[in-house]
């Protein structure tokens, strides 16, 4: 008796899943926005979103997880200016007056 009840429940669950697969496929094939599709048919948008995510292909879960090494982009090459024991790197677009003041200050050290 209990097994029969479980089989009926499983059958109803699968039928519900198939119905939502059909609804989602119909919306996607029609090209209409999900919200408009749901509104026209009296389907709560949150329920549609739930089922779309629940029935999403398994490969969506296969995306890599964890840490990814990020490296800063290489900067445009600039010019290195040696002033005594100091080495100053100057990037494109530098302000010449500021560089001159910086070099004078370093030379005074």
C-alpha cells in the first residue's frame, strides 16, 4: 500500500516536471519575454523562474568553482629615468613639470 502511494506521488511529480518542461519550451520557442508570457497565461513569474532553474541542464552545475588567478593587465611601456641612486619609471602621459620637481627632490636627498 505504501509503495503504491509512493509510485503515484513519483508519477505526479514527473508529470508536473514534464508540464513545466513544455511550458518553458513553449515560452522560449515563442521568443516572448518570460514575464509577458506568464502574465498572459496567469502563471506567477516566480514559479516560472523556479522551474526554469530547477529544470536547467546539468551542465550548468558543471561550471568550475573555486579560485581563479587574476593577473593585472600589462601596462603600456614607459621610460625609466635614473637620477643618482634613484630609478624613476615614467608612464606615457606624465606631467613633465612634476617629474622635474620629483627628480630635483630626489637629487637633494
